[in-house]
């Protein structure tokens, strides 16, 4: 019998709480325990468990290798926060703020090592495949992060460049999470390939939705409205606007100005977006990725996709 979402989430959280970590040096291991304890939806291990349950029932046999996904994801967050100089993560101090950057770098490094240690608990017959695919995924995540940083120095980028960047930085890990669950369960390659594509489409849709919510989510969203505009971030909104606009020089000049230079920057840029129907265009892109993922989910040969579909539907109203 398949286990429900709450049961699976409890298994993930219990597994993370009970990770075999040394007691010292405290400044190396306490930050790891801290970042893993301050929340998160555990989306990636949940997807892996749900994919596993499409083919086999007892996830207890694969909890440890699946936890590698969450440890790796949090490793990327620790290092990303240093690069972004972010003071908060999930409403709490970031690791480099609570300790310092050097400690955060080293603790992050150990988390990457721990991810491989957890992955090594996979059954021997699938471990070589998982290692190869994990390495490819991890490398792509790093490539995506580098592209994101490179884009910050450019006046503008294309929609295609932006989609390629978020596919690597965010979507491929969701794809691998679903693929990993299927591989652990011994599913046919055709099935694990489909699940990978479902995850990639899910990741793309969520990141585009996140970009929309930054401007159109309202006060209840819990973020500063128009934060991406204020910080001159290359979101899908500005990249799509530049694709549609006939006056890119004026649009870029305003977008790349500081909030001190242009105090009404958010409202001015929002007006540009409204005239170009950017929100409608991006919503259409989100729907397209969601529909593509749903079609691939429906095409799976297993008849057990109900709980996975239910979980994906729940996630659509949230942010990654």
C-alpha cells in the first residue's frame, strides 16, 4: 500500500534529523544541522519517493539515497546565499550571516560530500547509473548559477537565454528527483525518462510563476512587491517585455536605473508590462509547461500516478 504525503514527509524530516554527522568541529557541523532544520517543503525528496511508489511500495528501503537530494539542494542554497549576499533564508539568518562566509563555504562543501555518502546507499545494481546522472545534474545546476551571475553584468538577455538558465539552475534537479525515484524502483528507462521531463516542465513552470508573483502576488505573498524590478534582476517579465517592445532603449534605461534615480520605477515598469500584455504572455508560458508535464504524466504506463498528480497540483499554488 502506498504511503500518504504526510507519512512520506515525516520520513524525510526524521531522516534529516537523524543524519549521521560528527559532533565536531562544531563550526563545521552545526551550520549543516541548522540549515536542514529551518524548514523547506522537501519537494525534491518528496518527488523521488512519489516516483518510487509508482512502481514499488516500501520507500523505507531507499530513504537514505533519496535524502541526498535534499542535502545537495541545501548545499546549493548555502553557497548561493553567499554569492547573493542574502541575509535571510526561509525567514531565518543565512548560514554565512549567522556564522561567517568561510564557515558557510566549508560547511557547504561537507554537505556536498554527505550527499554522495547518502547516494552510495542506493542498491548496487543502479548506483553507477545514479552517480552518473547525479553528476550531470549537479554540474548543470552549477552552470545555471554561473549563467545567472553572468547575466547580472549584462544590460539584457533573451527569453531563450533566460529559459536555458532556469532549466539548469532549478528545473533539472526536479527532473532528476523524479527520475531517481523511478530508477531506484527499477522502472523501465522509458518511464524514468518521462518522469525526468515531467520534473523539468514542473520546474520551469514554477520559476516563471515565481517571477509573476514577485510583481503580481500582492502583499499577502510575503515579499516586497516588484523586488526583481528594484534589484534589476533578469526575470522572465523583463526579458519577455524586451522581446515584445519596440522601444527597448527607453525600457532598459528605466529598468537598469537605481531606485534612488527613479523612485517610481516599479509603477513605471509595471505600466510598460501592462501595455505589452506581459503578464498574459507569461501566464500562457506557465500553462504550456504545466500542460506538457501533465500530458507526460498521463502517458506513464503505471496506474498509480494519482498521489504524484495530487502532490504536483498542490505545488502549483505555491512557490518552490
